[in-house]
């Protein structure tokens, strides 16, 4: 089952989650699965794919948003980090390669995450990575791999939004 979910609000959604359920002809649930994405900006659509793997043929499917919390702070790159290099590697196994520098005077625990988009600005999937400790003045080389149910959509990726946090 495939569908589009749109953030019609004014805030960025943090880890929106959707449940995809499949029903038989008597409206009994056959199976369900959940999926999520790192964030969803206002006015942005998220393309959801959920495979049906059971033997019994479903009569219908339904997508329901089960979690849509908003960020309490703005997304971006904190002052303690600098993205020194970034390169989108598109194709069948897309990744966003990064080199992030700790520009602060103390060690930090960075996390980097991104949402991958197609040419129409539709969110297809996300990628994330974190590091336990990055000493002051040091760099972290990482690749955020495309995570989504449908790998066939990977070749449609042409853009991304990158964000980072520190602890």
C-alpha cells in the first residue's frame, strides 16, 4: 500500500509515525505495520510504502497518523558543529556523506539526521547516525544511509535536508 501524508500545520513534526493496516471483507484487521520519518516540515508531503506479506488477500488498507509531536526548538546545525563536507551519493543505495567538525572547546556527542526528497519535494525516507564522543577540534566522517520500505524509490532522490544535534 502506498500513500501520501502531508504536514498541514505550521510546525516541524518530530518523528511522525503512521500505522498502515490491512482489513478483510468483514472489516477485521489482518495485519498492520508502523513506519516513521525523522521529521516533516510544514507543507511537505511524505510518501509511505507498506508491503502486505500475508497470504489472505486484503479488501482494503488504511493509513493513520499515530504520532505527530512538534519540535520545541528550531532544526539546524548547532554552533558547536560545522559541516565541513557533504556529498549526496544518489542511485540505488543513496547516502549522504558528511564530515562534521567540533568547533567548540569541549567534547560533544553529535547526531546527524536527514530526510531525502525526490525532485517534487516529497519526502521518501531518512538517514541518521550518531557518535558517542567527538573531542574538541576533531572531525567525524559519516554516511547517512537511505532508510525506507521501498528501495525502488531510491533512484528518485535528488535533494535532502540535514540537521544535527549535540548532547
